[in-house]
């Protein structure tokens, strides 16, 4: 898997989620989304996006997590990235 390309594809998908409001993301808890994207090189990447509370105490901070692989051996250890969003819509840790 081309790591640089995969990171770029995943960053693009995370960017789409960053544009959503906290309320929209909250509604996605428990509903992981899996889909495919074709990169400029023609590689087919499988992406899974999931929204969940950041910790067990339910602080209301949401973590939006994305994982990407090319269907090969990397599927056992996908490349991952995420971001945190607070109820006021601010991004935590940025």
C-alpha cells in the first residue's frame, strides 16, 4: 500500500466529517460507515469511518476515527487517523 497516497485519501474523508456539526456526528454513533474510494493511481481503498464517545465516562467529546487499507495484508493493520470534537463544535487538542 502506498502510505502517502492512503494518508491523503483518508485525510480527504476525515475532512468531510470535520465539516459536519457536533449534532450530525452525534447521530452517527453506533453506525460505522464502510465504503471504497479509488485513488488517482487506480488503487481501490476500503475506508471505515466511525464516531464514538472519546471515553467510557461519556464526557460528550466525540472521536471520529477513520481506517484505510488496500485489501491486501494491510487489511490486518489498517492505517488510522482521527479527530476529537467537543459539544461546542471546537476541535480538541488542535
